[in-house]
C-alpha cells in the first residue's frame, strides 16, 4: 500500500464514509429516493476526510512511540516527513469542514466537535483509561449522528442504534484493555483492567454488551422494523451473548483478544440488521 494511503488508514476512512450513509438511511427510514444524491456523496466525503485528518494527526503525534513500536509506519520509516503529515492533516481537516459547511450548520458543529474530541483523545485521552474509552466511542457514533444531521432527522430508531453502538464499542474498548494490560501498566494507562483487574473489566464489558442487546429488542417490540431486522439482530445478539460468556469464563489476554475480534462481526451484523430493517418488503 502507498505510504499516504497507509497514513490515512484508507479502510477506516471508507468505513466512516459508509457509516455516514448508514445514518442517512436509518434516519430516512429507508426512503433514500427522497434524498439528494449530492448530499450522500458530500456526506461520505466529509466523513472520509475528517477521519483521514484524525488518522494523520494520530500518527504525527505518536511518531516517536511508533519509531519504537511500529517503525514501518509512514512517518517513522521516513517515507512521509512530519511536516508533510501536518500539511496533509490540514488539507483533510479543511476539506471536511468546508464540505460540512455546504450541508448545514448542524453538520458543521458536529465536524468541529468530534474533531476536537479526536484531538483531545490523541494528545491526552489515551492515558485516561475509561474516559479515553468513552471518547473513542463518541467518535465511533459520530458518523451516524452526522448522517442524521444531513437529513435533519435523528429519530427514535437512530438514537437506539447510536446508543447500542456506543455501549457495545465501549465494552469492546474495555475488553481491549485486558489484551493490553501489561503494556498499559508499563506506560501508566489507567484502564479498568489495570486498575481493578481483568475479571472486573470482563464483568463491566458484559453488562454493557447485555445492555446493548436489551436495546436491540425495542424496535421489534414497537414494530418499527421489518422482518429482516429481526432475523439478523437475533444472530448478532446470540453472537454477543456467546462472546460475553466466553470472556467471563476466563478473561485472560488470549480470550479477550478473541472476544474483541468476534464482537466486530456481531457489530457489523447489527449494522446490517438496522439497514435491512428500514426497508419494508
């Protein structure tokens, strides 16, 4: 992969752009024919550029640590100079802000707000443990909120989805703390796993996962979604329960790593469930 594409973490940028479109679809209840195509393209592009900015800034800030932990990254390897990275970050940030401004004031506010959270996380929040976990989850839900802001409709179903993503991602971040407990303790990162131990971290993660599962039932009970949602969300919920039990039985590094990777699959299925559930067949 070209050093620049590696610097911006291209897959992450694409996923965030797709997440914006997902927010649009959910907020519109599947009535995407009434949405202007240019808005969808601009929304995707804004998510892409703002994510790229965050990735570049993160690599710039961590360039000295990466020189030790991952010297193949574009900046420590010398393939991209620090000054060049700052220029790229400025360009990506400016494009994201300008595109947001062309949509509406709500998108502009969100772009500035969540970019600020990203900067704070990179420069300070990483070492705070749980607060850092919450900051990451805030940035993860940002594109879905942004998509709702594009159509100026953040309704009940979208809020349920956003809260589910926030809870499950926070649980996953806490689980990651179990995986990184040795390194985090060395560098003074106060994760729940470092402060209270792996068992407590696994228990708190389980509570958050189960809370997200409980929320997933509300659209079904209130008949807000189609049968496609029911089928996929059941599969996702069973997966979450399986990974949670697996982690609780023995919350060691290997099991936590396996669980956090599995959770990505269940989260993706949950995303598909909400997308499919918005379309009436």
